[in-house]
C-alpha cells in the first residue's frame, strides 16, 4: 500500500467513525450526556466508566484476535473491518472519559 493509499484509507475510516459515533451514540447514550451509558453502567456495577468502556472495547479486540488466529475466518455476521471501526470509536470514547475526569 502506498503512503497516499494509506492516507486515503485513514480519511475513509475517520468518516466511517463519524457516522458510527453519531448514530450509535444517540442510541446508546441518549440525547444528553454522550458518555451517559458508561456512567449508568458504572453506577450499576460499581466500577469506573473507564472500566466499562474497556470491557466494550475488549470485546471487539477479542473478535479481531480471533480473526487473526483463524486466518481471516469470521464467526459472526460482522466483518473484521466493522470490529476495527468499533474499537477505534471506543478508544475515542475512553479518551473523552479521561478528558472529562480531568
């Protein structure tokens, strides 16, 4: 992959992430606090919002690891590209939790 092709791919991924953040964010968090679902589950389970976010993130990492271990075989209806997208979004959300805590 050329440097130019890689930059185009990253641009495409950023756009995909924006779409996911917008659509899924409203579904999971509601209309008020963008981090609301992490905070609600944090309160329910007695763990930090960071831990909740990491658990969600780790699910996608586990799926990506399975894809790698199994030579590209996917065992669900979601492509590995979607898992990578979701993992990147969760890392962004983790950053937001950390920033808000400061």
